C-alpha cells in the first residue's frame, strides 16, 4: 500500500474521525512499540557482535563526531516534522514549500558540517576526526530529504508502515557495519552503518508516500509554520546539547577510551526510553484533542499511567541486574561499562516519564513555553555535569539520574498550566508505580544480598541465572506491591485492555487477543468481589 496524502483539491486526507481516534492511536502505539521492540532485538544482537569486532577506541571516535552531527541532522525532524503533525490544516502547496525550504537548509548544513572537521580535530586533539566528519555529513542530507514524506506518513497515522521501514533501515545499518568490520575497515565500518541507516530510511519513506512536491509558491501559513518549527528545533537543540554535554566533557577530559565505555553505558540507559517512546503517536493524537480539555487530560493521564506501570518496573529491575546484563551482552572486557550503568539505572523510569512533558507543549502549540523550559533544563543539566566532571564517568551517570528526578515535577507543572493539568493529577498517575518499584527493588536486593554464593561467580551462565532469578523475584513483588497500593487489579486490567486495542485485527491477532480477553474477564470477576 502507498499513501496518497492529498486529495484532488490539494487538502490533506484525514486519518480518522474523532470516534475512531482512540483505537487508531492504540494501534499506532502497538505498531510503534512492536517496531521499537524489534529494533531493540536488532540492536541487542548487533551490540553483541559489534563490541567483539571493534575496540572502545573505535566507538569513542565515532561518538565524538555523532555527538555534533546528530544535532545538525535533526534540524528538520525536530521542528518541521512536529509542525506538520501539530498544524490543524495542511495542503499540498504548503507541504511543498516546507519540503524545498528544509532541503535548502539541509544542504547548507551538510556542507557546513563537512567543513567543520578541522575544528573537531582541534577540540579533541584527534586528527582523524577531520575526515570522519566530512564523510558523516552525508547522513545530514539524507535525513533532510526524508523529513516531509515521513511527516506526512505520521500525520496520516501510518505507523505500521513507518515501523517496518524503521526496522529495515536499522537492520541494514547494522549489517553494513558488521560486514565491513569483518572486512577489516575498523572504525570506518561503524561510520558506514551510521550513514546507511538514514539512506535506507530515505528510500523507504519515498516508496511509501506517493507525493511529488510542486514548485515553491506564496502560500498563507508558511511563515507561521516555520516560526513554530524554529522554536521547536531551538528547544530540541537546547535539550540535545544539555544531554550530550557529558559526552563532550568526558571525551575532552578523559579521552577516547573512557568515552567509549561511557557511551555504551549511556546507550543501554537510553534504550528503554527509545523502546517505550510513543512520541509521534502521542503528538498526532493529542493535537486533535486540544479543543476538549477534559478529553485531552484523560488521554494524557491514561497514557502516563501506562508508561509509569511499565517504565518504573523496567528501570528498577535494570538497576538490579544491569551489571550482569552488560557482562552477558558485552563480555567481561566491558566491565567498566557495567559499573557506570549501575548509576544510570535509577534514572530509567524518570526519563521515560519526563519525556512526556514535551508532547504536551508541542500538541498544545505552546512553543515559547517549551523553549523557556528548554533553557531551564539545559541550565540544570549543564550545571550538574560540570559539578560531576571531576569525579569521572560514574559521577556523570549519577548526575543524569539526579537531574531527571529533580526536574520531573516542575516540568509537568509548567507544561500543563495552559490546560489546567495540575501536578496533583500527574503525581497521582505515577507515584504508586514509583513506590511499588522502589519497595520491590529494595526487598529483592536485601534478600539476595543475604545469599553470599548468589553473586560469587562471574561467568556468562552465572550472570544469566542471576538475571532470571532477580527479574522473576522483582516482577512478582512489583505486581503484588502495585495491587496493594491500588487496592485492586485496575491498572493491570486497563493495561490489558489497552494491549487488546493495540493488536491488529485479523486471524493472527486473535491468537493474542483471546488470552487478553480471558484476562479481562478474570480481572473483572476478581475486582467485582466485595472485600471481606
């Protein structure tokens, strides 16, 4: 199937009426989470292979360049794509203008970044960065060419097709790196994979979106869309710089190899957030609910509660088993990464929840408020990184965790003011899951710490056994604590109902929906029994 985004009059074809929005959004979440789960599998398998093909020095070299290239590469994605999703009305001529403007900016940024290699070499004292930056600039142009068709696919809520394309692109990038690594290309193989992924995405989105931009013309709304896009990109850029200052500082202060260890720990830290990120779906859905504040808040708080249920559990469990996960995936040579990851773990749940505040700003169109919050966030994050730097990479990881827990409540207080979304409602949606994960983690840690032989062995089999035993014990206690705090199974019933809506219709979907429906019947019968 191919998307024809505009009708014969040049107007965008609506994805669904309001009645079908919830189900369409749920299926979009399902497709997105499934894709991110498969991407996680691809990344998990590739990490096992890549860390055995390349040294920490190779990862550190590429990280020094991508820390800056990603900022430039996302100029269109972070801003213009959001404007396309958020705008109430869109036509063919306006979309065409945005395409040509974005392409011009992308071409200029590509040439500028290619010429910036000598500056990076002087910053890090590493001559090889001059040539790496020149080659990496290709990814910037490829990304700018794919922004508009991908945005149109998202606006039409074609998340299943987008998901399939994302998985294919990621897999192609990994395969390119592995094949060239086996051929002895060294760090150039990693860079080739970085470039192959956006090139594959570019080919896929244009194959899915059957749209040919028209020549630029004067169209009402072009300036307002660009103004919105610039504000959102400025906010995103502030966030990106604040969230990558740690990589820049560690590479500058401690060198390539410590940065390689740290970057791998950070990649594992951010992975659950990437896995559970429903950003395009949430923005597409919430942007169409802004005229009904109560419905908007109901959708938002319901999604926040589901994220907290899953995210807090994942974060607490990875804090317990993180070192063994790193040892199992990366091998004993990367034990330093496992030690650093232990300080990232407690912040996983916080970053998953915190990321939702940006969806509120963008869906409501409050670009100035979003930008101001970005300045506050950058100041807090930057200050904490600078204070932590003298104590090394572990302290930098801990500063991440502390920063997100400090910012999470003020962020929602500020973002929710335009729709009277009180902090009390936000805290009410997440605090019980936070408390349940904390109680369960402390209990499991205390029990297993009292068994000296449990952590004595360091082989892969021992690590796998510890992961399975610890995760099983934590899951059981987390579910029990959640039921106790909620005085029932309502959160799990809601989660199961949402899962049922996420699964596509058809014969294959029924194999999954039937167990969910039985679970719903069971939980309804349990919750209907009056307390003794």
